[in-house]
C-alpha cells in the first residue's frame, strides 16, 4: 500500500473504525482487534468504539496466523465462535456479517462458515470453538487448518463482491473511495 492503511480516512471514520462500526451494527457482543505495527495509532483510531485491542507481540513475523492466535486466546471461555475479519476490509457489509452468523447458528456452530462470491471464498469467516485448539497449536498457516476441515466447512453463497474486497494497493483504496462518493 505504501501507507499505513488501517488509519486511512474512510468517510467520517478510519478504515479500521469502519470495520468495527459494521460489526457493532451487526450486533456482535464482543469485538477484539489485534494490533501489531503502530498499535497506539490503531487503538487511538478505535477510541469511542466497543472494540478491545490486544497486541500481537510477534507481529513482525509477518504471518497473519499469529494475530489470529492472539485474538482467539483473548476470547473468554463462554464464546462459542469467533468471526475472523480483516482490518483492511471496510467494505464489509452488515447483512453479510449477519448471514454468516445465522449460517453458523443454523449448523449449531458445527461448521466453519465462509462467505463465497462467484465461487471465491472471502471474509468474514466464522470459526467455531471446536477448531480453535488446532489454530492455536498450528505452526504453519490458517490455510493448513482449514484444508484439514473441508468436510466441516460451509461455503455461504452471497451476492456481494465485498467479501473479496480489501485495500492492498493505492488503486484499491482509490477505487473504493470513488464508489463511496455520492
């Protein structure tokens, strides 16, 4: 990206604050944001939200798995599932979040739920508690764990490409800004 994308402006919020606002609107009871690089800036961007920030001390390794492990470890014993969201996906839609959660409820939290648009898997991903121990013990990547559980994964077809959209390049950010203008 060339810039720190989580704190870039997104409407009246920052990118990461928009992600949290979507989750709040969808009714999530607990929102944990895992910080790494520039943790103080991310925490400041989330002031006034319901999000709780936890720091991944090993963020410099560059692997997303460490952040996922940090987030899962921060959740309480009563939590039945975690919704894995990307901090650079402010296009995430409330209806999609609710649909993924509803699909997880319909399976009794028995399946991993992944939204899919035109046969492409996206985010947010619902991770039931039964898979957490494998994720927490994993030394490879989340994909390794997911591959081992294809039979316990439900791909939820959605009609929005927002499940695939994130902000990896300046062009991604510019295109999304144009889409949001009235």
